[in-house]
């Protein structure tokens, strides 16, 4: 009996699959859309080769809403047809505004959510880690304005808070920030510092929160469709 059992082929159990990694993380495309066919998707590196730009530039196009994209785990992909369309497009609607013009539109509340890339120069994004005490001190210390999900909640949107914090501050204050708080740059950090050009910082109203339209644009950088809906509410002026 033992020899018979040993002669039988062994059946290997498939490795467990993390279903959470299979769920797509989407980007805002002007309306809620879903990309489903894996055979029609390209990795960012392949898209970059076809477009003749860097991988980082393709990632910026995706995050800015200028190129549709989808994330599986830590891997971003983009549709082949969207890459082909961009290659043959004579021009791209919604080129980025300069910091001052971007903030003029943001403060006026006249942003175009279908082309969030127009406002990407409203701030340079620095991701980092720092203590909760230092994060809490920044608004009073350097006049930082709260943005992102936490600001949206303060503005009445029914969203779940997480560990991330978005703060807008001026380039001048950021230049001397390391003398005031201890922070560590981290590309995956939960603290998002949005550094605004000094020439545009004076346009921002003083207070605790960034302008509603700026908060809406922050939310569009998320992969959560609930954040996109909240962004539309904020941009429309709905409470």
C-alpha cells in the first residue's frame, strides 16, 4: 500500500491569491469608468516607450487625469487605445496652467474636473513622514492649510478619515521646514505637503482649510470613486 501511494502523482495546491490585490485602483476620467480587459492594457514602461517620454511623465499624465489608468497592487497600467490616441493627437486639451493662473481659477471655483492636469502646477507635491505632534503644529507654525480627505470631511463630505494628511504651505516656509520639524521624505509617506509657489501663495485665503476647489482636485488624485463623487460635490458648491 505504501509503495502504491508513493507512485501516485502529487497534486500541488495553488498558492492562495490575495483578492485585495486583484481589485483595480482607478483614476478619475471625468466620469466614473472601469477598465476591465487586461489584454488591452500596457505597463507604464511600454506606454512611455510608445509615447517617447519617461515613465514618471506617464505616471503624471495618469494622476493628472490626462491619460486613463488603472492600478493592480503596485502596478499601474494604461489602455492601449488611449496611448495610441495620444500619440496621434495634434495637441492636448487642457495644458497645465502656471501657479498663479491655476490658483486664480481654483479660488474662483471655476475648475474643470475633466482636465485636472491643468491645475497640477498649483503645488509641488512632497510626500514624507513626520510625527503627529509636528503635523498638528504646522497650521499655526507656518500657516499651512488643510487639504485632501480631512478637509473634505470638514467641508461636510461623508468620507472615512485615514492616516494621510494633506497640507498646503508656501515655498518660503517649506525651505526652512527642516529647522522647525523633523520630517523624512518618503515616496509612500502618509503626509502630503503641497508646496505653493511664493508668487501664488498670497492669493490663497487665510484660514484652516484650502479652498474647496483645491480640495476637490486633491480628491481626484485618489483611486477611490467615492472621493471623485465628493470632489464633484465640492466643485459644484454642494454642502
